C-alpha cells in the first residue's frame, strides 16, 4: 500500500528548466522523510506539486490517500504546509495571524484563541504577540509561519526548510515540536539544507539533485555508502609517511590513501576509539611523530559531497559537470540502499 505521501514519475519544467525530472517518493504513515538537496535541486517544486500549488507536467501524486491531481481541494483539507517563505499577514499581529488561521480551519473563537496563545508561548513569541508582524525579525516571522502551520494538526505536513534562519535555541524548539507531532502520528515531509537536521529528525532521507532522486535510505545507510569510519593522521615529516602506512595497514579495513602535500594518511577502520588508542601506541613505539590524528565518522555532509560532488549549500555542479554517484547506481541513476550494505 502506498504511504501517506506518494509520488511517481513527477516531472515539472519551467520553460527550459527541468525542475523535477521523474521523482518517486513513498513516505510511510507516521514517518518523516527528509528531502535533501542543494539550491535549485527541486525541493520546493516537489513540495508545491504535492501540496497542490502547482500541477506537474507528468506523473502521479497521492497524499493522505487522495489523488493530488484529481482532488486538490480534498488534499488541501488533509495537509498542513509551512513554506520556504513565510506567509504571514504583515499588518496583523502575531496573535491575530494565528487566530485567523484557526478560524479558517473552523476552530471555534475560543479554541482559536487558546491555540494561538499556546503556540505563541511554544515559539517564544509571547512577548511580541501583540505587535504587527511587519515589525518582526526574519527569525520571528519564520516562527510565526511555523506556528500557523501547526494551528491544527493535519495528518500530513509539509515543511520547506523550516529552520532556515532560526537561531540554535529556536531550531531546537522546533525539532521538539516536530518530534511530538510525529509521535502523535503525523506524516511529515521536510526539506532541508542542514544535513544534521535530516540526521536528527528523518526516518528516511531522499537526496535530490537536478530534479532527480540520486540516493535514498536511512541516514546510517547513506553514511555506510560513503564508507564507515576512518582514521586520519598527519605525520610530522614526509619521510614518516611510508612507515606510518606500514603501521596503519595492519589496523585498516581497506587500502589507505595518502595526501602527500599535507602528509595525511587516511584509512578506513572499524573499532572506534579503542582502535585509535592502539594506533597511537604503535606509532609512538616506532618513533613516528604525528601532528594530528582523529577518528572520523562520515557526516551526512560527506555523504552529500560523495554523491553530488559538491556541498549541500552550493549551486555548483560537480567537477565533471554532473551529479556523481555512478558507482552502484540503478538504471535510473539512483541508488537504493539496502540494510545489508549498512557496513561495519
Ligand atoms: N516559477 C518558476 N519559474 C521558473 N523557474 C522556476 C520556478 N520555480 C522553480 N524554478 C526553477 O526550478 C529549479 C528548482 O527550483 P526549486 O525552487 O524547486 O529548488 P529548491 O531545491 O527548492 O532550491 P532552494 O534550496 O534554493 O530552495 C530551479 O532551477 C529554479 O530556478
Ligand atoms: Mg526551496
């Protein structure tokens, strides 16, 4: 059975820009999908299609069991949306904005008032609640918009870069709200540039670039694809690279790589901090002086770079001018990650 958010072969072009180039998604009910991708990848376009704001050129989408193309009005009643750009009424106060949304969703006047009060507290807006929104800072606006999306809790929510521009405390507060929502059974599609955020909140992650899904899986699966843990060490003198390699080969789980100019040796390992201590003892015992040594676990940023050839917040294509990830790719260029590749 398809999940609460389902899409098949979505294509959307704007003139000669292909914003979506055959996107498939399937988000099980009660779970969070993190849609990751650099600027211009197609994240907002996907959200706009799924929330009925624009029509795809091709493909199929079903949200909360309702066909998005055939019954957009019914879909609108079943979803909540917080867009990338806050949609608040500038001339109303924060409190009025939230009460208005409550009334639009047919809450009673009393319930709308109570809900507005709760959300203003929750999003640290109580003090500014009775000022017009046009006097709010960017982060305050964003929080008001998020609060507006949460006035009622629809079964399916879409949040387009919900924490962009929030300070760490408010980001944390939003993460908590999201976790509560999901514990209550809400299905959420969240787009983000913050890989840490997807790591923290999302059950599944879908990486898109140039309108295509280039990888999907859990955060652990994506990291395993990049190649588990590694030890990185910098020897003090270039002559020590060769003996260091001799030592580290014995501990590694694969062939070490060397960056001559930085005197850095990198080797994939498993065994964590204990292994690191042994490596240090062995190097020390042989009189190999090191400037730096660290155990590195791949971050989602590393995953992103290895998949796309560029960092998440960049517009630049990879060095070869296209998305990489050719190794292990399916016929459609995407990589499906299975549990058995989850590595050490
Ligand atoms: N209304 C539009 N008219 C023309 N081009 C558009 C329109 N909307 C999006 N695009 C183009 O489609 C592509 C995907 O845009 P989209 O907004 O979906 O990216 P995004 O992944 O949300 O990026 P960001 O991280 O910057 O928000 C971009 O090349 C963008 O310029
Ligand atoms: Mg966007």
